[in-house]
C-alpha cells in the first residue's frame, strides 16, 4: 500500500472527532454571526486547555447555552450561573462562565450597530489570509492582526480574548488558512475565498 502524498495536519491525527473537525470546519471561512459567537465562547473556554477537551464538550455547551443563543445567555443570572457551575458536561470555571455571559452581552451590543461578521472580518479586510506554511511548526501563536483583534475586543468589553485566543479563533473560522500546503485541506480552504 502506498502512502498518500498529502496528510492531515499533525495536530488532529488519531482521534475521530478531531479529524472530523479538521476535515469539515477548521479553516473554513465562517460568516454566520451565531456560529462566530459560538467559536469565540469555545475558544475562550479553551484557555489553558487543549482544543480537543473543548471539542468533546461542545454538544454539552450547546445544550447549556441554548445553542449559543446570545439573548438567552446575556440574561443569565445567579441561578443559571450556579447551574452551569454544577454542569459536569462543560468546563466549570467561574471566570469562563462569567466571561461567556459577559461576551453575550457585548455581542448583542455589536449586533445593535451591524453584524458580528463584519465587525470581526474587518481585521482581515473581509478575505481570509492565505499562508503557505510547509509544516505546522511554522504557524505562529499570535500575529499583529490577532493583537489588534484582541485589543479591539477588550476595548469593547469582551473577556478571554487575548491575542492567542483570537489567533486560534481566526484559524477556526477561516479568517486565516493555516493548513500546511501538504495538507489536503489547504487547497480546499484556499478555494473557499
């Protein structure tokens, strides 16, 4: 049997859920406000953890946060917070839960003046950045663009939106194509401009 000339990114190999996420979502340009909001909340939840940990809890997050309904999340009070802190299906970190509720409120403020999509995609002038890395070790953890996004989001009152989180968010939502050129998804994502 011959080895395929192109292989998936190293970071996802060996886990069916991770591979499906890589093959279907990571790097695909996303323009749906609610889905962008979901990724922002999940990337914040990931802080200090591995992405696979969050990915395995994603369905639980969807259930706990009413499918990431920002209006419902923004209205969560003490009772809902306590319920979330006792929910074993999500990451039970008080700061991250408070941040998700706060970020829902900030999201609604952004939406009151336009789309979250336009607000976020302005950082890449509306088009994905197409990198041409040979291997995943060349991919940065932050860039000037993610620095600016983080600074802007923090100024707007968002939490858990540091530059590293923002860059991971940009990768996940296709604002940047960081599949190495040897990955079969590189050309697929590049064609989705």
